[in-house]
């Protein structure tokens, strides 16, 4: 099966290029991460970029990586809540509350730092791979 991008081509969309929405590619890539801080705006922007970007691999990669990192965050938060419910059923209310709040805080801070770092790297034009989801996003974006 032929790929839409030549294997030896330079990375498309590195700083200087434009997105399909008219933004600089590095700004569009950065917004995919930084907007995650504001509820689900990053998810919405990432989906828009994934749908509209046909040739800009840089923005497509960062949009996909942002979506995947948000998915990991949501799954981890669901696991924390399930753990909290299980402890509550076992009548460990105080421990359940402490564990739930502690894990929410820790995971929230970790993902906040990841999104800020990835946003800064994207704005700088770097193909920064977030741990766990980066390689998966890279493989999908470069098909």
C-alpha cells in the first residue's frame, strides 16, 4: 500500500508552514496541548486538526499525540474512581477519599506538566514524543 508521504521527504509542517485553518503549524501544534488545560478544548482542536490536516504531518502528529495523552489521562482517572468506589464499598471512606484526592492531584499535575512541556516543544518546532503514546502517534501520523 502506498503511503501519502515520500519516505525521504523532509518533515512537513515544521515551523514556517501553515495549518489548514491558517495558523502557523507550530502554534496549531502547541494549542492541541495547552488547550487541554481548559476543559476539553484541546480535544476539540486536536480532532479538528486531525480531520482538516491532509499534508501537515507536524500538526497531525501533535494533534494525535494530544488526543492519545488525554485518553490515557481519562482512563487513569476512571481507574482512580473505581478504586475509590471499591474502598467505599469496603467501608474505608476516609482512606478512599484521601487516596482519590491524592491520586487526582498527582495525576493532574503530571499531565499538566506533560501538556505544558509538549506544548513548548511543539511551539519550538520539535517532534517531541510524549512517553507511552508518542511512538504510537508517530506511527499513525506517518502512514
